[in-house]
């Protein structure tokens, strides 16, 4: 829990806020792309995961949290969100922003405010009610989604966005490769530091795996689509780039990442015409054999003496003993703790109880569970879970409605956004994305991309119609 601030600290914080807020708001209103690309640069380049390190250290995502309760990056995001709302209200005749999700956004804010009121009435500190172990990061996700949609609305932004994603992912992967092959890999390595396994990893943070997977998908999309023609050496460089990004995921030894990557490339496979499907299937099968072999030899060999499939489900296999020996015991214990709170949850500050020995990996912190959907259910009940699922459902519906009307770079951006969403499905099922600022920002970025693509296409149509009207008037 964050310690109480002294009067002097409160005064300093107030003065800092009065100085910083108008600057950030002014920058976003005048140059929103500067804020968005700045945030993307931080999200793509800096890890947020310290679990697995022998010595814990602060990350860029926690800077300022002790002074302001929220980190500086989160404050920049919130200020940008308010500035986006002010700008949108001032320009009422501008293009609509993600209308299918807006009503759920408003409903979620009302739900969060309801939890604030109830929590304060029960004597819960505000910083606990709005803490990251609640559902505040869903609000961060939605705000970042809207900020990205508002900032990237011109046709030239598509090229800038794609170049930025590929360049940052390439730099991050190169950094990881140097650290992995020449040094000792990622220092956040629970397999070696906690489990005593003789193994080093490329990246432990799931978001670094997402960055690599997204870049690999975009590069593969460019390589396989008939819309873009390239010289042989350009194709060779792209193939090498894809190999590096896939290696970053494979050598990170995260099951959810590998499943997410497979979903992304399975989706790409379904979009290809007949002949290209055959070539892609051969290359994909070869890559899958190599990745599965490396994954089994380097990581899963420590879990079981069976085959690859048995190794993949070693902690959820039926023959693993009682419920307490199963990976899903945590969700079982959380469900047992709901006790009449299924409709509205145990509150954003709520916790669950269970066998501390079986849940020793929690470190006595039972304010979250390893399931994004389960976490939302624990905190906000079926009401909050329904809202969250409706947001995702509206997003999928929007993408399916508009994807066939897109072409070129706009089609790539929309497809990359949906592929990114597919990557996060395994983590939403068995991971902890809701309590992670960086993860929810990345999910928000994925959700924003189809809306960005449609907005860019609409801008081109509006510009074309305007030019035609000018010619007609002349």
C-alpha cells in the first residue's frame, strides 16, 4: 500500500500537476501523434516484467507512482485522454471514433465509479480501489485505444505506423539476440532463478513476445500478399527479419506466446489465395517443427518424460493428482471465495483465499488470479465480465464488417490489429494481463488498429470527394 503523503509532498505534487497537465494536454491537442508515437516507443522498447529477477528493480512504468499514486506514463495517458475528449467535443463534425464500443466505455466508467463509491463507504483507500490489481488497467486500455484512433487519422500515418512498428521491433529483437547469444539472456528468468533449471531465455515479458509476433506477422503479410512486389534481396531480408522475430518468441519459452503466434499465422494462412497457401504451409510447417523441437529440448524436457503434447499440458494433465496439484486450482479457490458476490464481484479491492502452500507462487498476494477473464469476474462479477466481453465482441464485429472494404496498407493495419487480438486470447485465458499496465496498453493498441485503418480510408475518401468538388467548382 502506498504510504500517506505529507502536506509538503501534497503541495509539491499539486504544483507539479499545475505545471505538467497543461503542457501535456496542449501537446496532445496540437500534435497528438507526438504523444502516441512517444508512448509506443516506450511500450515497444522497455520491459515491465521484474518477476523472475533475483534482485527486484524499478522500471520506467513505475516511475512517479510513489509521488502521484499513478506512474508518470499513466498520468500522461490520462491527461491525453481528457485532452482527446475536449478536442472531440470542440470538433463535433469530425469523424466518429469507434461508435460500437463507446457505450460500453461509458458503462465501464460508471461501473468503476460505483466501485469507488462503495469502496470509500467501506473505508477502503482510494489508491487501493483504483490500484492496478483491480480493473483500472481496462480503463487505461480504452483510453489508449481512443487516443491512438484520434491521433492516427491521415493516410500518411499508415506508413509511419508500419515503419515505427517494424523498426522498434527489429531494434528490440536485436537487443534481445545480443543479450541471449553473447551474454546470459534476460535477467528476469524464473526458470533458472526460482526453479533451478539450466536455461536462459530471450524475453520473459509477454509484451516483448507480442512485439516480436506482431512484427513477424506484418513482415509475413507484406511478403505473402500479391499487392506488394519486391526484389529478391528485399524478400530475403524480410525472411531473415521474420526468422529473428520468431526466434525471439521461441527462445522465450512461453507457451501462451507460442500459441498466440500460432493463432496469428493461422489467421494469415486463411487469408491467402490457394497457391500461396501451399508455399506458406510448407514454410510454416518447417518453422513449426524447428520451434517445437527447440521448445521441447530446452524447456519442456524438465517437466515430464512424455512427449511434446504431454509436456505442454504437464500442469493441467488429468493424472496430476488432486485439484490442489492442478494449475486451475487457483481459479477453483477464487470461485469458492465469491460466496454470493457473483453479480457485482468482490470489489476492485477484493481478494480470494486458498491453500497458501499450493499457491506459494502468489507470494501471499491473493488480489489477482491467472486469468484475465477470471480476474474481471472476481473483481466486478458477471456485470463487469459482460461489459468486458461486449467490448471485445463489438471490436470483432467491427473488424469483420469492414475488413473486406480495406486494401493496401490499411488492410494490413486492420489485419495486424486483429492478429494482435488473437495473440492475447491465450493470455486472457490463463495469464495476468489485467494487472499489467504494459499488457493492457498493448491490447488497447491492437483493438485500435482496425478503427485506425477504417479512419484512414475514410480520410482518403473525404479528401478525394473534396478534390472532386473543387474541380467541379473550377
